């Protein structure tokens, strides 16, 4: 059996972690299967027993290779991450929704089983996004959804397909303990930020003000600016500019090459201020956490997991400081968040049962057809 997993790993450590964890579960369930993982950068997922496939959407040859990979597959799995979102654009070919729409269309035309691993669904703002988002959902069965909010939004996009929806959880909740001692032998705070489509100078000034505040309030702690994405045009470039302005040897940028390294840094921190979803998930229950929400997914997690914080449109160093002071020694909150993580991990495992059953059933049908010579 050939399984093709199509998500968006390669740039973001959170997406890498999703693909690696899902791959591990699939290989446990189907040890004889041939698993191929689509990625934007080779070598980032590194899942034992799986082969990586380089996505090259801007090349005709890349699309021909993608077509052949779908043709070879028995099962095409979509996810994870927030694949149904148009915040970064939704053109005819540009954006996440168009890519997933094209992949699912090709897979269905070729008669492949199409399903999802846990995916997120954002509030969509474009008519094309709404139309294509609903079509993507209708092509998949079952559809594993990352949280109840994603379920609600999916029902708005394709209410007639709701019988196929399964509430799951982000696979990264299942990330087990990782080895290592964090960033250094000294106590430190972590700031994980995001730029994405916002003006670079605005984001740089936000980070600079937060760095100044954190160093002034906790002068005995080092400060790590953790880049979960290694492209210069996102937070890494912002962090480098801030470092030039701060010129403080106790502030440094960390750019992990693997999500496990990022987990070590986050989980051994004295406290974490995080804007990225997977920085929040990885930290949750291990270190005191303040969240800064910029999207549906972070807003939902903060509400569900009792994460103290604020929205990006409320960003203010004093508010962040007050939030951090309120959680940094709150052991009871940390214990409750640990329980939340365990429950989410169990929900993810439970949601795999109907997916694995559907894949096994499809494999059985394929085998029967081959025996009949069809």
C-alpha cells in the first residue's frame, strides 16, 4: 500500500513536527506501507521508514512529478496544519487553499481515497476561499479537524458533509519528552514571534520593545529569540535587526534545525512568550506560558487551555509583563495545562481509529479488486 501525505512541512518547525508525528503513527499502523511525505525542503521531516517528496509548485516539472506521485498512491492524506486558510492569499495558484484544492481534485479524478489528518480551518475572507474550502472538505472522508472551532467552521463551509467530520487535536500535543538541557546552563526566557504578512518595521519595533521590557524586568535571566521558521523574510530577519539594535550579549537568536531542538529550548525555559501556535503547544504544561494571539487557531487554543495573554491588536509591553508576572510562578495553572495536553493527545489518538479503519478498508477493497483482475 502506498500512502502520500501532503501538508506543508519544510519551513516551519511546527509543520515538520506534525508530519513526523503523523508519519510515526501511520508506520505503526501499517508497517508494510510505503509512505511518502510532501515537503517544501528536503531533510526537514526525517521520519524513519518514509520517503520525502519535494514540492515545486512553480515548475512544470514539479507538477508532473506531483501528478505521478498521486498516481502511484493508494491513499492521499491531507494535513496537518491550517490548510484551509486564505490569510496569506488565495489566488488561482497562489496560496494554501489552491494547492490543496488541486491535489484533492487530481486524487479524486484518479479514483484515490482522500482523507485528512488533523487540519485547522480559519475564518475565510475571500469568496474563492469559501467555495474551494468547502469543495476540499467534500472530497475527503474522513475529515479530522484540529479542534471544535475548526469543526464549527468546517460545518459552515460544507454542512452537507458533516457526517465525515471527526474532532481531533493537533498531533504535536503527542510530542513526547525530548532529550537535552535547553538553550544553555543559565536560566532564560524565550520569545517566539511571527511576522508573516505584517509590515517588517512594525513587527521589529514590537519585538524590540518586548526585549527591552523583558531585560529590564528580569535582568538575571538570559533571553532567547526563538525562530520557529528559518526564512529571513519572517521572524528570523526581524530578530537579526533587533539584535543589532539591542547589542546585549545576554540576548541571542536561536534557529533550531529540528523541532526536537526547539522543544528542548521551550520546555526548559523559565517562561515563554509565544505567538506561534506550535511554540505554545510544545511549551504547554512544561513551562509558564504567555500567549499573543494573531489568528483563529491561537485564539482557540488560548481559550481552551487557560493560556494568559492578549491579542496582537492589544500588543503592549506592559500588558505582556503583567501577564508574565501572573503566570511565572503559577504551578497550579501549569498542572492544569499538563492535564489539558494529555487529554488532547488522547483525543488525537482516538481520532486516528476511524482514519486507520478507512485506510485498511480501502486497502482491502484494492486487494479484492486485484484478485478479481479488475
